[in-house]
C-alpha cells in the first residue's frame, strides 16, 4: 500500500514537469545559438536568414531578446497567442526535452546583429508624425491612461531581456501597428497582466500610427544613456533649426566629449 502511494506521489510530482513552461527568464544554454542555426531554414523564408523579414507584415527577429522570442514560441504552441500563419509554423518545430529546440532558435535570432543596425537611414527626417510618436513614446499621454512606452521598452526601444520585454527599435511599422490593434481588440492577449491590452486600448489610430513610425526609425545607439554614445550627433537631434544658442549651451565642450570617449574606450 505504501508503495502505491509512493508511486502516485512520484507520478504527481513528475507529471507537471513534462508540461512545464519554459523558463523564459533564464539564460540561453551554452552552444544554443549554433544549434539553432540548424533549425531555422524554414523560418528564414519569412523572417530572413539574417532575421530581417522579407515583408513588413512579418516581424524582424534580428537581435530580439532571447527570453521574449522563447516566450512567443511557447505561446504560439500553447495557443496563448494565435496567428493563422505563425501558429502553424511554431508547431513544425520538433518537440524536444526542456524546450531545447525553442531555446536554440531563440538564441540564434537573439544573437544576430540588431534590427536597428539594418535601417537604411536611421536618422530619418523628423516628420510631425515621428515627433508625435516620440512624445508619446517617451512621456505617455497624461490623463489618457497611456503610460510612457520607454518605461518598459527603454528610451532607445531596446526592450529588456530578463523581463521578456521586446525590442521595438527598428521593427517594421506595419507589424507594430497590427500588434497594437490586436492588443486593443483582444485578438492578442498574451502580455503579462494584459498590460499591453490596457495600453493599446487607450490609444487612438493616429497615436498608434505615430508610435509605429517612431519606433521604426529608432536607433538605440543614438539615444543618450544607451549603447555606444555619440553625444554631438545626439545633441544635433535635439536642436531644431534656428536654436543655435540653445544648442551651443547644451553641447559639451569637445574636451569633455573627448574625455568621455577615451573613458569609454578604456573599458
Ligand atoms: C510563412 C511566413 C512565416 C514563417 C515561415 C515563419 N513565420 Fe514567424 N511570424 C510570421 C508572422 C506573420 C508573424 C506575426 C504573427 C502575429 O501577427 O501575431 C510571425 C511572428 C513570429 C514571432 C513573434 C515575433 C514578435 O516580435 O512577437 C516569432 C518569435 C516567430 N515568428 C518565429 C518564427 C520561427 C522560429 C519560425 C520557424 C520555425 C517562423 N517564425 C516561421 C510569419 C512566419
Ligand atoms: C509595463 C510595461 C510596458 C509598458 C509601459 C509598455 N509595454 Fe509594450 N510590451 C510590454 C510587454 C511585457 C510586452 C510583451 C508581451 C508578451 O509577452 O507577448 C510588450 C509588447 C509590445 C509590443 C509587441 C511587440 C512585438 O514584437 O510583437 C508592442 C508593439 C508594444 N509593446 C508597444 C508598446 C507601446 C507603443 C507602449 C507605450 C504606449 C508600450 N508598449 C508600453 C510591456 C510594456
């Protein structure tokens, strides 16, 4: 009798492990990216072998966070996120112990050079729409339940790996727009605590389009405080034409820039 209970206990304790969710807050296993390269031939047809997709309707995956990609693949496979094309594609990935195949694929795409590095003209001429997008992205809209996107996705749109918050910088505008629409309508409902549902629902069409245009041209390398810094180039983006005085006041002396540059190089 005792052994029956023991067997049952073992069964109960081990069964959940077989269906356990992938731990998408962890780090990719060693050698995962190289292994992933052998699994992505089918994905490349739409997402590109360099992770830059062939159509703006398909998301770029280059440099997207490992943790986020892993979560999305798991969500497509479980049905938590649905898409006519991608749900089918995710099921073509052969099952593997501890989600090894999903981790390998996620590691592969996360290691490719970031999507923002592929922009033809990162410093796109600032249009009115992009400026509106920047304001909403950086500060949110007070009184309208739209928080600053930067608070979670980063000022440079670089996302947050351990938190599985996606990179937005350099993502296709058409794709970003459909995701915001789908979060708002509830078609996509896999964000933790439905945070993106609440946010997207509070936005109007013009605001969504402005955000999509803004993040498309966003390059984390040009945003102060993130990545390699080029302060003079950054300062130029801040100073509208005809405000030379302000620009001069806000621009550090060349010796300060040089010292900062030398400091960065020394590390
Ligand atoms: C026939 C085209 C096609 C193929 C092939 C394809 N995908 Fe996709 N993929 C899509 C589309 C379309 C979406 C956007 C789905 C949506 O709107 O929810 C997507 C979304 C994704 C996302 C979510 C990205 C994000 O930013 O949220 C990941 C991850 C992904 N695909 C990985 C893969 C992998 C891995 C493979 C290969 C096993 C693959 N895809 C094959 C079309 C494709
Ligand atoms: C509280 C944190 C938080 C804030 C604030 C936030 N987001 Fe998100 N966002 C997330 C998380 C987490 C996800 C990933 C959801 C998932 O797991 O599928 C996400 C996903 C997205 C996606 C989908 C990207 C993709 O590759 O599919 C878009 C687009 C997006 N957010 C845009 C925005 C915009 C625009 C704002 C500001 C108006 C914003 N977010 C504010 C946390 C946040």
